[in-house]
C-alpha cells in the first residue's frame, strides 16, 4: 500500500513538472513595436461675441487670470493625448498565448484654439489691436512649445516601449482584454510626460503675462 502511494505521488509530481515545462513566460520575448506619431495644432478661431465679464468667467475655467486691459482678451487651447495599439496573439505550447504589441499609435496635439476679444472694444482701435496681438502671441507660444517638445516626446516614448512586455493569456478570447491592459500601461507611463509639457507651457505663457509686460503693452495706446 505504501509502495502504491509512493508511485502515485511520484507520477503526480512528474505531471506537474511536465505542465511547468510547457509554460512560457511571454515577458522573455524581445519585441519593439513600430511607432506612428501624429499631432495637430488645431484650427484657430476668433470669438468677438462676449463682454469682459463673460471672458473673465471663461478664463477662470482654464485657471487663467488676465489683468487690466487684457481682461478684454483671452487665448485658450486644449492639450490632447491618445494612445492606441495593435497586437498579435502568438501561441507557445498548449493553452499559452503571448499577446505582443506590434504597433503603437500616439497622438499629442492641440484642439479648439480660440482667441476671445471683448465686444466692448472697438474693432481696429488701438486697444483692440494690442489685445489681439497679445492673445496671438499666446498661441504662437503654444505652437513653438509643441514644436520643441515633439522630438523629445518621440525619444522618450521609444525608451518607454522597451519596458512594456508581452502578456500571457490562456485563450483567444482574452486577447482583447490583454490589449486593453497594454494600452493602459502605455497610457500610464506616457501621461507624466504630458503633465511635464503642460507645466512647461504654463511657465512659458507666464513670461508674457507679467506686470512689466502688461504695463509696457498698455503704454502703447497712451503714446
């Protein structure tokens, strides 16, 4: 009886070893997916239908505070970031599929850039033109900042993708879930770069919105 128990135990142990031998760790696969990078500056539009109070209210929703004459104008924009990926399900052994990212599509850009000029300002007046130029400069800063950061984004993202490994799944039905998980991982790793960009953008914009520059621009119409 003891001999039979020993044989059964040994056979079970051998079976477990065989199962483990068939398992494959997908993270061992060395793969570098291709990157498709896209961007947009958005289509600038002008809005002259609102008064100073309405423009100030819009500015508050963006965390912007213009002073003096420049409360009659506002430049707004949205920073957009999107990630989508294509994957391949590759079978290794029995009941073991590796979900491998093959292509990553990344969009970083702007949407809905708007310049608001108060309807309280007479069109083509000195004050109107000064405010218009001030807000146009804000959007030029936006454009220059994105142009500067795009190659930095690309270099950083090329390094990030090497740290994301393929995922093990047991069935073909799980491939979509694994693809979603991989997409979320890329999004989580890239998002801090976008926050750095937003902060740097605010710093650059603050160089235009300061007391000294406000005073200088307001003096233009006095002269």
